[in-house]
């Protein structure tokens, strides 16, 4: 008997929307109006006008890593600011 160990589609959709929501909270999508890709982070958007980030399955890890890197850069900038005061 073989079990299906892949997560249900609902779980995958929630993960997709969670990363997209984190990106939306970080910044509004910036597109060129012709392509549904954010110029700032490279993640797909829902429309060429870019109302929301909608990362594909293969963009999940990269988008999460991008958010972590942005947070790290923000902390470094903040520390530098306080050290020079």
C-alpha cells in the first residue's frame, strides 16, 4: 500500500500566500506595467500592474531567503547608524 505523502493543495496554497503576504507587508510590488514580476524582489505578481506578490512554488525558498537578507541588511544599517551617533 503506497501512501501519498505530498501535502494537500490547500496547505501548499497557504504557504504560497504566506510568503506572498510577507512580501506584500515588506513592500508594494513594483512592476513595469507589462510583466507580472516585481522589479524589487523578482517575484511574480498577480497582474502586470502588480497588486500582490504571488510567488510560484519554485520561488518560495528564494523569496523567503530574500526577505531574510533584507531584514539582515536593515539590522546592519541600523547598527551602523547607532555606532556613528
